């Protein structure tokens, strides 16, 4: 399975899993969502993808990039609709997300308007965030296959989310 097929295959389930695991901040869970997905993509599809963090903007944002024109962003639609996600169905949620032209895989970034990655890199402070794993990478490859993403997330999403939140709070923005 190619990366694009993989992303298309997980859209609905991953988005709903994010809603369930991070409902207290959803859809503002871009840092967690990006890091969880980035680790899996690096393990099974393409090591060139990194978790990018746009730091010096009113609403900081995270996404995945391979620095070659492919952006993966599962929470870009938060700039279209930030509220109204109580007791939402998978179908309604995916329909809201698909209103954003940059969901989930695109060549541009959506930060309230569509911009290129070159624009972001030249106008904002973009920081690479390391991907976090709960188990050793070798163990993960033995336990999971490239099609086991939702199973992987069900087990590790919350813990990875906590690790990236801690990292963001203490390493990236220590003066909070």
C-alpha cells in the first residue's frame, strides 16, 4: 500500500479516534495528532516525514511534511470550525473535515487560508518535533504491520499525546 492510499484508508477512523481520545481539546489536538501519525509513517512508509510545528502565530499548529511538497494534516479543518463537536458521529465529523481543501493530504498548508510550505518556512518560526514512541521501534515493527494503524493508536495514542504535550510545554515553550 502506498502512503496516499494508507492516508485515505485511515481518514474516518483516525479522525474519530482523535475525537474520542482528545475530546477535551479536539480539534485543537494537532500536536498530538501529528506526532502519533508521524511516528507510524516513519516506521512503515517514509522516514523523510517530520512533525512540523508553526510556533510564532496566534494559534500554533502542527502537521507532517516530507519537505518535498507533501503535507499531511488531520486537524487543518479546526480553522473552519472550532466548536460544535459534542456527540458527533463519524460521518458528520469526516464531512466537516473534508470541507477543508487541505484535509488530510495536500501540497499546501491551511492556517485559516491556504499557503505554501515555502511561505510558512520563510514567514514563521517552524520547528521540527521528534516523533515519540512508547515501545522500541524494532518491537513496534514486530507487533504491527503497515495496516495496523488504528490498533496502534488505540494502544499508544494517549501516551504519545502526553509525551508530545510534555515536550511542547517544557522544551518548545518553557515559559508558559
